[in-house]
């Protein structure tokens, strides 16, 4: 597909479990972003990758959250010891470079029960 | 990044022009104005951006005041599919992230 792809689209997990959320950016896009969106709020920045490296991880709420992008393409957001407050839609976006507009995926809706 | 102020909600009749205002009185000289929208249950969608000149594309027009302290996004002939939350964002060139506010919930009525 031509757009940003996120899997799974929905994830329900139990409190305390570990989850991984995947993002396939648009081919050739070097910049990749993760955002989190709670109900009724605008998206909240989590982390930004330029290539393989995390250039800005200032939005990660705590050390239970971690993201990787080992080959500069696909990225995985990892959440350890999930809490009910982690329930949200997690959005991924990519752009050709940091000067270009970002294209967002449909998001992964995470529900922690 | 400069903060933006938008009305919480707006209504517009189908077929009419929808004019969405945004205030960004603390904008700096190197900061661009970006507009995104988010249709229910979808990710945000890029609409348009500009620095100081008015811009137009197939989706919308962006009018930026001469002092750059405010702007207006214009959807010339609104359709029901334009119902969405519209976000006005100010971003420095090369800045690493978009900072979203609450946006304007635009409802297009038949």
C-alpha cells in the first residue's frame, strides 16, 4: 500500500502485560513519529526517528515505553507492564524528511483491562 | 513552538465556504502555519501549510494576515465528508514534531 500501515488496528491486553505496536512507514520516508491520542484530545507527541536513531524521545511518558527502528524503516513501539492509563489510540506518521509534511496511519487502539 | 488558539466548534452548511480561524500571535519569523484534519476514527490528514503568502491547493486555501498573527483555512465548497476536527499548528522549519492543540470540530450540515 501507499500509506502508513499500523498493526494491529485494535489490541486488548491485561494490566501488567507487554505489548508491541508496529508501524510500516511510506517507502523512502526517513522521518518517523509516534503519537498517542486519548479520547477527545489532540495527538500527543511521543518520539521521533530520523533514520535508525531516536532524535527526540522527550514525549515518552516513562521508562515503560520504548521504541525502535533498527533498519530505518519499520518501527515498533513497546510498552512494558501496561497500565489502564495507557489505553489510547497510538498513531504513527512518516515524512520524506523533517522538513516535509507528515502522513499518518490509522492508528492502533490499545485497551488495557 | 508558538501556541495556537482555535474555536472549539463550528457549523457550516453543505455547499457553502467553511472559514476556520486560528490565532497565533506569538509566531516567530521562521515558523510555518500547518493545517491538519482528523475525520472520526482516522489518523490526521495533512491539508496545507504556509509561511507568509497565501496558499491554495486542491483541498483548501490558507490566508495568513500580513502580521502573521492569525490565519484562516478556507474550504470553498464544504461537503458532508469535510466534517472533522481541524488542527492549526505552528511549526518551525525543520522542527522535529507537530504539537497538536484541541482543534476545531467542524460540522457540515445538509
